[in-house]
C-alpha cells in the first residue's frame, strides 16, 4: 500500500481527531505560530498537506488567500465542506523526467 492509499484509508479517523479540540498541541501553540512565524497576509498562501483544513481555515481567518493541497480526496472534500473560502487542489505525484547527479568537478576559481 502506498502512502496516498494509507492516508485515504485513515481519512475519516484523521478528520475526527483533528477536529476534536484541546487534545493536541495545535490548540495550545497555534496562536503563537500564526502570530510569530507566519508572514502577514498579502500574497497567496500555500498549505501543503492541508488535510482536513484546520490550518487553512485559521489562515483564512487571519486574512490569507489560501490554496490547500493534499493527496487525499476525502480530506480535501472535508476541508472544502468546512470552509469554501479557500481553494483546494489534489496533489498528483509526478516522477522526475531528468536525473541529476552531483558534480564531482570543482568550480573554476577566478584570478
């Protein structure tokens, strides 16, 4: 089973867990995070791995124009149903078309 299928299989449990207040550190440290770490609104904000949308909703409440991205259709549906003010996008895994290898040569020095 891949990670996407695993998350999809646990989506309903995650929604219940994430929406129950007071049981994890998010409810205690969320305000500090938003006040001290997150830049002020003004440009589009990307919430990668948005899940059921609790951080997305809080960002919207702070005035951000948010795009939430997740790989679980169930979590995205729950996020959108809880708050239509943000945009939600399904993450699609993509494989790299080019392979890069670390360079073994040194950069030329300038004299």
